[in-house]
C-alpha cells in the first residue's frame, strides 16, 4: 500500500479496513458505528464493505463490553467502540473485573483479545460527563494494555498493533484530533510491537514527557521556549501500558529536568507514576520534577472556565521555563 | 426410564458429595476463603447440561461447582483448585468462584452477580461467525435479575436474536434477603415477555423438567429463534456462603425444603417405581467414594509455586 494523506480520523478508519481485511476474526460494533458510521464518522464505510461483521448495538455498554469479552474468549477479535470514555464507567465491571481477569484467573487457558476504541478529553463546549481523561483508571488495572495516539500515523499503527495483540487493549483516541490536518500515513506496514516512545523534539535543558492531545500543546510550548533559548526535549509515550520507562530515563540523563504533562487531573494521574519511576531509578535531577495537568476540579461547560483549567501551550511554557530557571538543589 | 433417573441420581449425588466434601475441607482448614455451595440445587445443572453439546459455552456463577461437574470437569482438579494446588484446574489462580475449563465447555464461574450474562452473549455472537452452531448458556441466581448487566444482556440477545439460554436459578434468596421482598412481582420468568423472548417457570428440583425445557430452548436458539429465559425454582439447603448463620430462615423452613429437595425426591420416586433400595443407595456410596479419593489425591499434590504468581497476566 502506498502512503496516503489522511486525517487522524481517516487513519483510524484505514486501520479498521486493514484489520477487517487481514483478520477475518475481527468484528466492529458499538453504538451507531454500523449504518451511521459512528458519531465522529470514524467507522464510515465498514458496514457496507464487511456486512454483518460490523453492526449497531443498543445503548448498553455492559452488553457491548461483556459480549466483546465473551466473543474474544471464543476466538473472535472484537473491536468495540465506547463512544466517550466517560461512558465506560457505566460498564467498568466488564473491563476491570472481567476482561482483565480472563487470562490470569484461568491460568492462561483462556484469553480475551478485545480492543476497546474510545475517545476522551476536553473540547470547547464539552461538559462534565463528556470530557474526562480517564487513562489512569485503566493504567491502575493489571491485565489491560492502554495507548493514546496523537498523530494520524500512530492512530493507524497503534490500533493495528492493539488488534493484533492478544491482550485486552484500550485505544484512547481524541475527538479534537479526528478532523485535524492530513498527514502522510504509511498504511500497509508491518505490525509494530507494542510499546515504545517517540522523541518528538530533541533538546538538552528539560525533558517533557507527554501523551495524547497534550503532545501538540507540549510541542507548541517547546517551540516557544526555543525562541527564548531554552531547549526542551519532548518525549511522547503513546503506549502507557507497556510504558517505556527506559526512554524517559535515557532522555533525563541528558537533560536533568523532568516535566510530565497530561490533560487528566493531577492527583493519581499517570504523571505521578512517571515521577515515581524516575525517582526510583535514581537519575540525578537538577530541579524537583514537575507535573502539569488539569487541577483536581470537575470539568465546567463554559469555554472560558474550561480553558482556565486544562493546560494550554502558554501555561506549559511558563511552568517549564520556571522549572529550567530553578537553581540546582545543593 | 428408571435407568436415566438412576443416572440423574448419581449425577446429583456426585455434586452433593463434592459439595459436602468441600464443606468438610473448609471446616478442617485445607480450603480457605469464601465458598458458596449449591446443596439442594443439583437438579438444575444436571438437567440443563445433559442436553448441551460439547461445543456449547456455559457461564456460571460463584455457586457453580455443580455446573462444572455437570459439564464434565473431573473433581480432582477442582479440589486441587480449591486447595491452592498447582494441579488446580486454573493453577490456583481462580479458586472456588472462578473455576474455568473451556475444554469442557465450561467458560467459567464469576463472582460478580450478573456479569456473566453479557459475556455469554458474546460467546453466542462468536458462534454466528465461526460456524460452530454454538449456543451459550448464562446461569445466574434470582438476585442477578435485578442487575443492570442482566437486563442489558437479555435485551442485547433478543435484539440480535442470539442463541442464548438464560437460566435463572431462583433459590428464593438474593444472598441473605428474600427475593420476594426485592421485586414487586415474584414471577421472574414473566420478565421475558418484556424482551420479546419466551420465558418459563420450571420446577428446578426436577432434573427431567429442566432437561425438557432446556432442550426446547436450545432448539429455538439453534434455529435462529433467539434467547429464552428459564426460571428454575429451587432451594438451597446450605447458607449463602459457608459460615452464613442463616438467621433469615423461618422456623421449620429447612425441614420443609428437605422434603422436596431433588435428591430425596428422586430417591423416593425410584423406590416407588420398584428400583431396589440397594441399587438406589449404592449410588450415594459410589459418589462419595469418588469424591473422597479425588480430594485425597488433590491434597497430595504440591501447592502452587509462589515463583509463578506473576505468570499469565499478559500474552
């Protein structure tokens, strides 16, 4: 397959087409994903092409996720959509108590190779129950895999890897990225191994570790800082489980300063885990590690209020600048 | 006819002897933790599993030891699982509430009330694509009828015409609370109509009655007619869990239950039909001997190796 110019949403769609073609055991289903093609248009054309393997379901997240567990146990590879990550909370039992347990509790005699596609995060006008960033909830659960693509290429590659993998995997997309700029995407490549980090920008003064939509804001912030003579390295970790701790440490050994940026709120966020791993590894730091995230507040509907909470490029640049200017601890 | 009933009696005695042995081992120490016995409910799994095909998938609950045995899982790996042995059916990772033996069409117990129902829908859904002709059976108690997941599963199976049989073992208690106090209409099978599927209330203490309805439901399912709800009315002779003080029981209740429990009933029926008492009672001795030796063999085996505790989390 040649490279194609695709948006993030089109890249997800292209990955689904590829997976339906090359893995006959795949199924795609969820609320409005069949005939309507998904509320964000991401599953458009699949029903027409693959018929009964793509279908609409009742608004029943427990039934969607539970049936995916059962179908996966019996040899299918269901790719189910949970329209908003917030809706997974309705059916967390099927993810945490069921999917994550199948392999372990059966002593490895059963597995549940299902992929849950969902999307999360804030957007103008999003409300409290349609904007939460919940990756840390899933990252706390052994037995799950979790990734958060931020580019069209990763939207394609990570989904292909997730569906080819034999573990229950959450692919957390971001709806603000679906209709973004088209980029050149390699669509027919080999299935990449699970895990790994991306150095999106190199720099020597500070390492910014980030994932999901925040990657773009962190890069924008790094650009601003560069104009001011401060060089931030941006390490994106699209795979959060497995998490490439080694890539973070490697960068930190060169920069000596750490800022973790995520859209999720701070307390119990995965940034805390990153900081803990860095501390545990004993990498000498020139300044205390910094976490940048949404403060521990519910998400308001009014755009001016939401903007005051979710980290933007300006705030990231300000906080990272202050971090770099700190005196080294004596 | 009496031959099949004698076979039913043996099958039910195997479950009861297993469960009574479990109760002993829990009291003596080799089994620890929460255990839920199905004593008194043996006729439901025996009748239901008798008409299942090997490739059908059955999803049970934490009160599922009897279902595992009825599906043909040998008792020794079950005892080994209960006592934390490496030779346990799940290597000691499951325990009492998570027996799983897919090779016997037993896709596992579950200790979240009602959670197996959507999973069973998925097993049925898979059958639509893999050419197996598989039906799926979801077993749960009366309490699970009030869980959202069960409602979602019933509608999902009905809307998609999935080959699922929902078997509700109504033992009259949702854990420690009478189901009659937790619903407005105690006839649970009546809910089936709301989902557009057949629903039948079945004498769950009569394996033959369960078998009859199960056969019908499976036929409907396999022909594309969608799911059925069978409410099998039964009673447990044991507590909700081992150690349950059963303070909720009415005076004389257990005596009344014992008069109509499935094993006593079938034994009386066989004797009334002229089957010699020696033949009838030999069945119990045979079942107990099998379970005694299976348990002893399990206890002789080594414990699960702590060095393996992290294994089997990921592919």
